[in-house]
């Protein structure tokens, strides 16, 4: 895979993982919260494998953040069953993930 494909795969995996993490945080009393949290961790591990395939420059990091923010906002908008608090914590969770992956 090329750099662009890896970038897209990384963004897709991070989006899915963050959607699950946020879902588990905003609706902690729901039956799926624990499963969502565990799924998020597993998906982040997959994303980390993709992350290690490339050396990401500043331009890549900016593009990853932009795409991640756009995709995650779209996906969270579609998940109407999640509490609207999801948008309040979205940016914080994105930033935390980017720092964890040294993409910030």
C-alpha cells in the first residue's frame, strides 16, 4: 500500500475507534458501553499497526486531523441514539488520540 492508502486506512480505523470510545463515554449505563470500550481499544491497536508503516510528516499529520475530525463528526451525527454530549467531548478525544499516536 502507498502512503495515501495508509493515511486513509489510518483515518478510517481511528474514526471507528473514536466513535466507539465516545459511545461508551456518553452512554455509560447502556448495555453496549463495555463492548464499545473494548472494541475501541482493539481498533486502536489495528490503527497503530498502520501508523507504524509510514513516517508521517507535518503535512500528513494535519491532513489526518482534518479528515478524522470531518469523518468523526459525520458518523456521530448519524448515531442519533448517542447522547448529544458526544459533540462536547469529540475534540478532546481526537486530540488525546493524536497525542497518543504522536500525530499532534
